[in-house]
C-alpha cells in the first residue's frame, strides 16, 4: 500500500508574496504550467493530493528547478472578502502566492513569476504586500522577469514629511529577503534623486551580499564607493503590521 504524504498547509497568518484578484475564474494548473514553461523554460511541476489538483482552494506546491512556492489559486468566500475590503477591489475571486522560507533572491523571483502568470492569464491585478504596489497586466509586461533584478522587487521612496527640517527616505521590499528595510534622513530642500538612487544601490548590494547590519557598525561598499554607518534599529507601522528598519547614513 502506497502511503501518501500530505502537503503541509501554509500558515494562514503568514504574509503572502502576492495577492491576485482575477477577472473571472482562476486559471487551471495546466494553463499556468503551459504559460510558465513557454516564458521561463520550465518544467514547472505541482505537488498536491490528487483531489487538490482540481480544487482551486487547496494549496499546491509549485516547483521550478530548486525553487518552490505555494499557490492558493482561489480563497474561500469569507477570506476573499477580507482581502477585497482591505484592498478596495471589485474582484470577487482572489488567490495567493506564498513564498518559500529563506528569502533567497531566486525564491523571490520565482514567486513573482507565478504571480505574473496568474494575473496575465486572467487580466487581473496583483498586489505586493511588501511594497504595497499594484501590478496590472501592462506593468508585468514591462517586467518580463527573465532574470533577477533587485529593482523589480524592492522600491525606494521619499516618505511623507517625517519631522520639521528633515525628509525621510526608505526602501520597501527588503522584507521579502528576510532583511530589515533601510531608511535615511536628509535636510529639507536638498534634491531627492541622489538619495533615492543611493538607497536603491545599497538595497541591491545588501540583497546580493547580505552583510551584518549591526547598529554602530560602518560598512564599506567598494563597488559603490561609499561607507555607510548603521545608526539605529527600530520599527515603523504599515498596513501589513510593524516593519523593522535600519537607519543608515553616509
């Protein structure tokens, strides 16, 4: 007698990598597999119980080479309503892509590829909780995700005025990689673009090299020609819950 191993269910409380609102029914696994293999070479394989393969509500493990992510192609009505109200969507059919643990760049890329496929196949919208960004089909077509680019997964922005005399700049998306977000402050009136560019470069270096960002440390990044001080560690509120930040200066 063959013993079937049950696929572990992802925790409901975990933050999804992407929330996808469909126009119509969710795509079949066969359609997603065919699309993915044409776009990224494949083979994309699925692992789930026999009954789950045809049940869009059941979680399915989607694997491409050494990379995995869990798909929930459709949510039960009550759970979908929570996301619909939270995001202000008209979508009634909603699915999730949940990342594998570890935060490796290739795992983040794999989850994004799956979200791209689910939204393109249904002309739907994907929401990235880490960056609080919405991706429509035209946005995905501008980012084919053929290779890993940090800027496809991490955004940098000038936040609302933090306090009198200082502007706050921060990253969004480093949490996908198991890292704290970065923030820095500049006097009001200075041009913003150099600071935005520098933070983007730092985010890319940190994702790739994953240095220890200990408070009080100074880190030199030779490729950028800059030495960065880690000033303090703290948390900031967000719609997704408290987010850890490291304040940096240079």
